C-alpha cells in the first residue's frame, strides 16, 4: 500500500483512539493484537489485515470506510443521530443550538476564505 495512505489511516486511528481516551494497549487488547501493531499502524509503518481493520473500526465506533478513506458513511451518521435522539428534550435543545451555531460559524468562515 502507498505510504501516504497508511499514514493518513494511522492518523485517523490515533485521533479516534485518543478522542476516546483509549491507550494503545487498550485498543490492542480490544482487537486481539499487540501494542506494537497499533503503534506501527498509527505511525503509518504497517499495513493491517482486513480483519484487523474491521475490528479496529468496531472498537473505535466508526465504519471501515472512515478508517480507509476518511469519509463518513450513513452508518457513521446514524450512530451519532442515535446518541442525540437518546437525550431528553432540554439536552436535545441545547445540543441542537450548539450544533447550529457551530455550523453557522463554519459557513461564515468558508465565506471569508
């Protein structure tokens, strides 16, 4: 595989893992591999078997498409939607307001560039 491809996939894995406050050891244990494999993958120096890509995606709560290509799928969006729908009305209203303000800000930023 191309080195930049491996590097980008490794960055996504590391970003997701750290966002979940998971150590390399914890991720390795969840996917039944070694810490060294996770470390080498995150640094873009090791290819993963298809089975390990599937396991890592599951452990990190994303699709394999996201790990491989960096694009979110409907399945990724549905996971977030399900979590948001589980909130009570006040929580839902609050997060909806935060999201709308954030999107507005992003749109304004894109207009400036």
